[in-house]
């Protein structure tokens, strides 16, 4: 076990240009250390086991390959693949919550659901994992399928499924995979709990904006293998990247994001005839943090 709680030498230093932003966030974040310095918990953590090139804001901004939404391509499409448990209103409601969350997170863009498809309709290669004995779908084939389903006005399309994924025969599994150049991504989640799917979906879509895995702070753009340890939202550095790509005002996005994390009766966009209560308990820490951020911005 490699503990570096007091030794940050293995992590990249927060760029000096963003030090004041990080400091302001820390002051605003008196209720929780939402975006604390990233810590390595073991030598098997992704950041140490799979070194990647660091991406600060300048390198993101100057990246000629990154994609930016425009008037002709300003919609995020979500494609459900395969069964999501028992069919019916509850499944439909959970998928709609995911859509609402995604629209709040990427405030300024439209988010739409495509008609659900079965695994057979994708005609993708699959296997039964020799260790877990779970059915797994080849991600490359799924991305090709999504390309054929991508509407003309799409900024990107993301597939979601409850079935395990694998990128190639030598890999045991993968949480998700995205193609930045083609604006496509797919991810799997094995639980119907809302918190984890929300994290995974926005993480994969973030890649399509050109965001690489954050190595500065605890952030929604850390690698998916650390998804349970990272917060919902992006850190100040990665949020700035998203802001310049979409063009939203921070306060307006925080308000919409807060609404998306609240139960309908708590938000300004109440839904009528809600079939099932929205599981918002897991979002309580994030809601308190957003309230505090808005208070700071009003001062």
C-alpha cells in the first residue's frame, strides 16, 4: 500500500494560474472538501498505474482536436441499450432523471432520449466473461452502432446499458469508452442507484468536449475507477474548460444544477403526477455545497 496523504510529490502541482481559483473554491466550500487535492490511496489507483499527460486549461483551450457545440450541433442524445430491469414506469422515470441531470450539468445544451433498443438490434459482438460469467458487449461495436443512430443535430450521443462492457479480448472489463473525434460514448452501470450513473454519464460526455482525466483535484473528471470517491461536479479547472466550451454563466449553471439534484417539490421545475420518489438523499452534500457557492457569488 502506498499512502501519500502528506506527500503530494507524485501528483502534478496545481498550475499557479489557477491557485487563486482553487483557494476561492476552498473558502466557499466550508461545508465539505468537495474539490480537495487529489490523493493516491494505493499504487493500483489509475493515476499511478496508468500515467497520462497532464491537461491544464491552456492545453485544453489550444487543443485543435477538441469539439465545441454550435447552432447546428447543440444536442446531447442518450441511447438506452438492453434491459434496465423490470420494464415499466419506474425504469422510464429513472432514465428521465438521468436526462434531466445531464441537461442541468451541461447547462446550455439540449438533452434528448432516443427510442430504446435491444442488444440484438445492435448486432454487436459479445462474450461471457470467464471470471464473472457475465455477458459483455464489445465497446467498439457499440460505438459503431451509435454512429449509425447519431442525429444530424447531435453534438454527441451516449449509450447507456446495464450490461458489462469490454474494449478488447485482453481486457477483463471496462466501465465506459468514448470517441472524441466522432462525438460518441458508451458506459455501463450495474446498479439502478441514481448517483453512480449520473457520475459515469457526465464523465464520459466530458471526454467528448476534450476533457482528459483530471490529475489536479478531487473532480468529476477523475478516472471512472475512482468514481465512488470523487464528487459529482468538476473542479474549478475542469469546470472552466466546460464553461468555455458551452458558454454558460457559472451562477446560472449552479442554480440549474441545484434544481436537478432536488426532489420535484423542492425545485422550481416541479413535475406533476410523479410515479416514484426521486432518490435525492445521496445528493445532499452536493446540494449544500451548491447553496454555499451561490451564497458566495451573491456577496
